[in-house]
C-alpha cells in the first residue's frame, strides 16, 4: 500500500481538511499517476454535502485529474512513465455489458466505479483527485494533449466531456443553433466546444453580467433568462438547448425556445424533481433528455479535438488550502470559470 495525502470531508457538510489514506500498489494493468492539478466540479460540492443522497465519508472529492505517470504494471501497454495522464469521473466498469461493449461505460449496467464516492471491486471506497497520487487501470486512463497547459486541461475530464458528448450526440455543427443555459464550469466549455464544432451558440445566463466573457469565449449571442422578452424574442429558436443549471428555473419557458423537433438536454443535476408540462413538449414534438459525461473513447476523442483546436478551460488556480472558500464561491456563481487545485500546495500543510 502506498501512503497518499489529500483533503477530505469527514462527514456531510464538514469543511474539507488534510487527510492521509492508502492507495493500492499498481497491479499488472495499473498506472500510477502523480496528480498535478484537479478541477473543482459543482458535483464535488453536491456530493460532499450529500445533496444526491448515499454519500460515503470520509470523502476525497475530485474527478478532473491531470498528472504524470510515475509507474506502470508489468502488462501495461497504453501508458508509460513520464506520460501526461488524465482521469475523469470513473475508474472502472463491468466491461461486459452492452454499454461497456459499446464504449458508453458511464452507463454500465452494473454501475461504473466512480472516481470518488464509489466502491471498487473489493468494496473499498474510492478516493478522488484532491490528493497527490492515484492508481487506475490503464483502460480508464486518458492521454492528455502535449500542446495544452496541464492545469487548464484538467476540467476537460468532466466539464469538457459532459458538454462535448451531447453536442456530438445531437449533431451540433455548421447550420445548427445551440443554446447553453448557465455560464459556469460546464457552460463555458459548452460555448467553446459548440463554437469549435461550428454551431451558432447562444448563452442564456441568469443576468447580463457575463455577457462580455460569453462573447469572448465564442458565443454569437447572449441573453438573460431574468428578462421576459428573452422568451418572446427567442421562441422556437433553437435546435438544441443544453441546460447546465441545477437551481430552480422555469422549465416550460425554456422548452418554448426549442423549434419543432428540438431537444433540451439536461446535464445540471438538481437536488429534487423538475416540473415539466407535457403540453410544451407535445406542441412541437420536442424532447427532453439527460446526459452524463462520456465514455472513455469519446473522452479521448474530445481531448484530441481540444488539442487540435486549442480548447482549454478558463481557470483560477488555487492552493488546496482555499478549497472550502472555493466551494462557497462556486455556490455564489463567483468563478470564471473553473477552480483548479494546484496539488503541489499539499506540501505546505
Ligand atoms: P457551476 O460552475 O456552479 O455553474 C452553474 C451555473 O448555473 C452558474 O455559473 C450560473 O450560470 C447558473 N446558476 C447558478 N445559480 C443559479 C441560480 N440560482 N439561478 C440560475 N442560474 C444559476 O457548476 P458546474 O460545475 O458547471 O455544474 C453544473 C451542474 O452540472 C451541477 O449540478 C453538476 O453537478 C452537474 N454536472 C453534471 C454532469 C453530468 O454528467 N450530467 C457532469 C458534471 C456536472 P449563470 O451565471 O450564467 O446563470
Ligand atoms: Zn464533474
Ligand atoms: Zn458494464
């Protein structure tokens, strides 16, 4: 076993504090990664506060992991010492079910093994990237583009793939009109990726405060959902709406912005149920769908696409000692647009 340092929440809603634990030694198919950077996803906060239920404590969050390979097991062929390596939201899956066979392992029939707040095949709770190293089977490790800065690449492992996957699945590209609701960690990646894919991108933010940023990130248009005229002006305007917001909102008003046969894909995950009127869907054959991250193959495709198009996240790098403050700022929407923890600062404790 190998001693690992990190930050953990000891119990629900407890502030994160320094925490040491053991990781397994690399097995024959394992890759050992020295973590350099880890993004702070709103899902980390939902889970550390047990807003989705069933959280396991102590919890070391973090699933936007970027680092360097330090050791590999005897049978590893996909990674070598010194490689830039990424780990996203899951570290294993059954590998046998239809979804695993199709490369959509995030929808594994028996449940993927989440990078943290999950249990591995031995039943041991998994621990995430707010830590100095991680050991992962080579089939669940991503290659990170050499031309992109490692810190700004980390958020691609969750925020990036969570937007890339529905953009691709619903065919965003030249000629399509896409709206991104919520310009946060996920939303800003949606703007960059939608733009890079050639779609016309509109941001629907709760105010006009982030307008300049939205346009700089690649949006063609920017509107506020707090202004009633947004919903009259843009009625029936979009082929695809990707909603990243987890706060309460007027769902039926958003649906009315879809053209006939348009789809709204929900990626923000609120605490409770969402109220949807079927009439708004029926009168336009519109659909509403959910989507979760992406499979390993698609995540690699997204990373390669980002390498080719120079797409990274806009980040604010923080020392790990500021993680609790960062959580409060994410909740206040005071982040432009992703906090990334500089894992080297763990040494300062
Ligand atoms: P985030 O950085 O906090 O962004 C959320 C955005 O929602 C904010 O920037 C803000 O955008 C908007 N917002 C916040 N409070 C609001 C309010 N009271 N009313 C209206 N809009 C509000 O969070 P994130 O990391 O992008 O994550 C967003 C959600 O996606 C979370 O629920 C997270 O758990 C979930 N998630 C899902 C997946 C998946 O696979 N489906 C993956 C990762 C995360 P504006 O200021 O522009 O309005
Ligand atoms: Zn995430
Ligand atoms: Zn499976």
